[in-house]
C-alpha cells in the first residue's frame, strides 16, 4: 500500500533526522531480539532429537515419561538422568548411573542394541528469567562466562531477566500509551469542540480525578484483587489518560471557529467527521509532542511500582525489581550498572524516536 504524499513527506523528514532514524533502527533490532526471548534464554532445549523424533520443549510440554523416565511431570532437561535418556534413547541404565553412560556416549564408546544417539540444541543463555543457577558461592554472584551479567540475590541469571524484562516493559508501555492516548484524545476533542457546559463539567471531573492519590488506590486494589499485569495496565490507563486532554482541548478550542470548520458545518458534515477527520490531524503536532513524556512516564511508573513492591507479581521479570536488588546489594555493583544502562538506553532510544516523529508531523521543520 503506497503512502500518501503527505505521509511520504513525513517519512522523509523522519529519515533526515539521523538521530531519530538510527534510534529507531537500534530499538527495532533490540526489541525484535527480545521478542524471541524464549529461544535466546531458556532452561529448556530449543530442539531435541529422541529416537529419531524431533521435539520442541521450548514450545511444548513433554513429561519425563516421554523420554523413558518414571515421572509424569515436565522433564528437567538439566537433570543428568534426562540427558542420559535423551542421548541413549531411553535405556534403563540411565536411572542408575547417568553420568557414566553420558561419558561413554560423549566418547562414542557406548554400545547398546538399537542405540540411536539423541541430541539437544540449547539456547545461547541456558537459563530462563526464573531459573536458579547451579553455581557455587553466595548470591549475588559476579559475572563470568556462565552468567554474563552475574546473578541476583536469588541466584537467577541477570542477563535472562534483562531480556525478558525489556520485552515486558516495552509491551506494557505500548499498551498503556495506546489506550491512554485514545481516551485522552477523545476526551480532549469532545471538550474543545463542544465547549460550554460540556467543557466546564469535564474540567471539574478531570481536576477531581487528577487529585486522586493514584498510588494509594493501586496499593489498595492490589491488596484486594492481587497483583497482575492486566490489572496494572487498567489502573495505569485510568490515571494516565488525562495527560493529553489539555493539549488536545486547547487545539480544538482554537480550531473550532476557523473558516474550514464553519464551512463543514454549513455543508451539513457531522460533528464526528469534523472532529476526527478535519480537526484532529491539525492537532497531531501538539499531541505527538506529549508522547515522549507519556512513554517515559509509563516506564518510570512501572519501574517505580516494582521498586516499591506494588507493581508486577514477584515472579515476573521486572527491571524495577532489579533496581531494588541493586539498592539492597551495594556489594554487587554489576546489578546497579545493569539496571542503569538498561533504563538509560531504553529511555534514550524512545525519546529520540518520538522526537523525530514529532518533528516529522511539524510542517515547519526541515532537516538538512
């Protein structure tokens, strides 16, 4: 589908802003990588060959009995018994002396009738965000070749938690920003277009709603309903939609008496068409200007709630919880450096991108 001449000009302006354009490329690559977090960082193999059959434990549940074991629970693929069963096609001796048989298989000296050597392809990081690391020493453990960014105070791999946490933060931000922007734009457009009592009543409601202590409401509801991702999204949208109302309202109040609006009314064009087809595009520059603040504010809100212990469930891969661990473990500087650089890179890229989008929508902006 070809872009309209107006959108082509906007895209051209965006590409000329090199800082924004390269930030978009870097962010797209980074976020794209985290979308495959289960393949990059997991305590399950990506692909297993067992008796000539290919299995995908990353995406599908396999009990230990599927490999000739005794238990119907999910196979622990790091258990020497399970590794031996996969490598030998499920021989009974694996239940007694798996380490010895694995050594024979590795040395190609194992002989058994019908033996079909199996194999497993592991992710680059063999830990998920909640996998305890089997490594000697007191947690948190410093970085090494096994754990590139060390472990946290629960012996979980920090690199895996950063990958999953980055993806979760971006998903949360995109959902909240989209929903809050839609509600805020509609509310501001209605206020500015109709004015009068509609505007007056809306303004009083927004003043009362803006004075509500959102943190206390979130804490109370979490205590009653329990912490969850979608409940946090709902509460963040409920308290964040007012950010765009003032800007959109001001643009509609300014534009509602312009000649093209009067002409559309005289021609019998409906209010909805006038508001969202004719007036809203002219208000987009002011609207997009606020998006960097909404995006960074949403990420900061999530991180702040997680830092205080009132955000996502404790089992979730949270960057805010990583920041809290850095504060509580000053003897482990790798936690603080990881949290700082993750937030700094994420927020900087998003701000640069939305600055470029804002300038692309501004007809007065040109780039050399």
